[in-house]
C-alpha cells in the first residue's frame, strides 16, 4: 500500500502548492521571480497525470507521474512472529502474527520540458516532507529518501519532434504487517472459521475446497 499512499500524498502536494503562488514560491528561494512565474504557469497550462505502474503503453498525457512498489528482503526475518496481544472494550484478548516489510517506491516523472520536470521534482519532495506524519500514522515505522536519478532524455516517449525527459525519485519505508492469529467471525467472537488443508498432490478431491490432492502431516514423534 506504500505506492497508493505515496500517490495520494503527491496529488495532494501538487494541488496544495499550485493553488497558491506564495506557497509555491517558498519552495524555490534561490530562483529568480521570472523563472518561478514560468514554473507556476506551467502547472496551470499542463495538468499532471498520474498512473500506478508505468507499462510503456500508457495513453495519459504528459507531464506524467508514475509510482511503482518494490518490497525488499529484510534481515533474514522469519514469518509469523507473535505480536503483543490486544484487548477490546469488553476485555477480550486478541493475538496477532507480524512481519516487517521493507518497502520502496520508485516515483518516475516524465515531462517534455526540463523546467517543468525540475518543478515537479521539487513539489514531490515537498509533498513527502509535508505529509511525513501521515505516513507514520498509517503504520510506517520510518520514511527515508534514498536518492534521485539524473535528468535524462526518455526515448520511449519521444513524439511530434519533441524530446521527453525523465527522472526517478526513490523513497523507502519499514512497515509492520499484522494479522489476527485466529480467524474469527467478528459477529460471533470465539467461533473459529475452519482452516482448509494444504493440498499439493493430485490424488483425490476434498469436499471443503474442491482442489485436487491433499497433504497429510504426521505430527507424532519417535523421540
């Protein structure tokens, strides 16, 4: 979900800063007034498009911002570690399994104007700073800026004799995934849903799932 939260933050950030010239200008303290005016006008003339994952065949107009999610290996961690139990208002205790996920989003910016791409790049950084606390409240343990690629021409999107430029920003976050250790009917706490057998060998069909084959695990020990 880190990619969806990131798109939401960037959309809000671009909306926030491009509706107020004073707020926009504060992001570019070392830029001339004329250049700031051109960049501000760029957003009025060129609405930014968004996409969840760029495939190379999108029909959305430029400038375009796409966000992709990558989950990385994290510290040789096993799955299904037990979290601290929690209690509800009636004093019932619930146990959870947890797993840390190390997530990275790659924010790709495509634009046919260098000046516009630089402006979008700065607005994305500002948006991630402005709403950093919202990410923490959403369950992320931290939020890290891990780098930006150079501004380069993008030959895949060239058209009508105009060059298209691209740049990628990368952010990483550590997220705690928790699920209930028991599958319960929330309308009837204490009533457990049956767990289906793990089935991998095509031998016979079970009534519960309709999937062919069953694995039988012998839990007895000779020791």
